[in-house]
C-alpha cells in the first residue's frame, strides 16, 4: 500500500513536506507522530519493530540523522519503510536534530543526483541538512554487503553471551534474586506479550486459545497496552515502564519494575508517582527475559511468547548486546516455551465441524418432537405438510407427472 501522505508539486520532482516531530528515541517519537508529519530520528541500523511502528503512524517521510544501514548486519527496517511507500533520507547528521518540534520542512531531491536529498525550511531557502535518499535498489545492495559483517557480529554475540552467563549464572541456574510475586502461575499457561514482531496478528490468532485456556497474561512494557487493545487484561506488567501507558499501569495488574544490576531503575519514579503497588527486580538482560524467568520460576506449565525474538537475525536486528541474554533465557525455559505462531498453527478449538453438524441435527430433531407433542405443534406440522404437498405437486405438474398422494 502506498503512503497517501507523499506530496508532489506541479511540474517538480516529488517533494515530501510536513510538520516535523523530532526525537532520538524512535519508540518515543511514534507516540506523538501523526499521519502526514515528518519523522526525524537518530537510529543507526533501523530495526524491524521501529520501522513497523513508524509505518503505522503514516508519516510523509522519515529523516534519519544516522545511517539506517551501517553494514554491521542485514537489518530489516529500511526495506519495510520503502515497501510502505515512505521516503527515507539517511545519514543527515546531527544538524537535523536541531529542528524544533512543529516546524514545517520540505525535502528537495537533487535533479543532478537523485540519491541526495536536502531538508529545507518551508517558506525559505535555508538548507538544514543533506542526506542519502534510500531506494529499493540501494537498500538491497546494502543488505548484500552487510551479510559480510554477520561473522563479526556472530562472534561478538557469542562473547556477550558468555559474559552474561558469568554475571547471571546464579539467577539462571538457581533462581537467586527472583522476587516473590503474588500472581499464581504454577501449573498454568502463561502468555508473555511483547510489542514486537507480528504481535497484533499473533494476538488475533490466539483469541480462541486465550478464551478457552485463560492463561496468565504478562505484558512486557507496551505489550500490556496491546493486551488491553485486544480485549483482555494483563495479570502482570514487567519492564522499565518507558513505553506502557498510565491506563495499563492502573488496570490492576501486578507491576514488576525492571532495574539494572547497579540499582538504577528508570521507570521506578513514574510508577511511584502513579501510586501503584510494585516490585523492583534488578537483573541484566531484557524485560522479556525477566518475564519468562518469572514464569519459569513460578512453575508455569507452558510459556507462550507473542512478539518476542526467536531467530538469530531477529536478535541481531534488535541491535544491542543485551539480546544475548534472550538467547540464554530461551535455553533455560526451552522445555516450556513455545512461540505464538506455533500455537496458532497447532491449536484448534475443541469443538469440530462434524460435532457442530450433529448438534444442529439433534436440535432439529428435538424441535420436531416438541412440536409433535402439542396440539398447536401438530396443527403447524399439518399445515407445513400441506404446503409441502402443494409445492411437490406443482413441480410434478410442470414435469407432466401425476400428483403425489397427500402427506398424512
């Protein structure tokens, strides 16, 4: 689907324009980005989750102060933006971040060099920054070149994994430092929802499963809002609280604030200001890891993951060393863990089609018996039989056949 907010002036090259929204953190920017705005980010190696969040906001263009593809590994974000028809201007430098929120800009494409784009203040000739206009061809070429960097990234990933193992072996192997939570998960299914890869589709596919099995639902940061939007209520919210709404935090779920090992907890002040009860869990790694470890330590029978990272490319695409913790966490809880896509493909409602047919037939038979047992019902059946005889005789007369005997 093409982006309806791309604008073109008469007899001129395509010139996206709009009001700018500026933020170095993409996930913070998307909270206030509106259709037709110009998104200004500073996001090296733009990942899939960030790109999908931007696409959902339908900006007229995305301006990146950093290179959207650094060449370290084949990241997925730039291709997603271009496929949605959203222009991407790359590597604009820090000057573009100085634009004030709400200013209007125009993006000029150089006629002599279509690969270069210039950000110009609307209503003036003042040039703010110049960058590279990404195309499907340029992104494809960059992805091919980036594959050569996978070996280096894989080595770094392995080193980070060993470092995490040394620092958190007591937590991983023996559960040392695990907080006592009030949410009862022993012997139950636990659904961990992260606002990540294909989380909307997975939640939609899992609605029959959720209604039938009633799993404990853990929302990881913004995943709690995804749960509420799907029509369910989270039992627990885990995270650093930077992308979850106040509504979700006040919904009655148990709140676990994820803190760093040095004691810093960026989301603690916000939770305290809201006045909601909470626990603080200090651990290395990601919040989705914490959610899975909590479910595992509490004796969950099955852990179903929505929107989490499952492949090596997804780990690398997240673009941070901390993803090595997710790799080890999955090894730790592997016997209980299943990805949501697996559940949606394997799970079927327990009432099969043939059972529904039998149920319908039984209902019709019961209705017939009930009608035959009453005088009013007998009259109705008699009239129905007479009508049926008339229809049959009409058809037979058309075919030149003798009338049938009346129904008794």
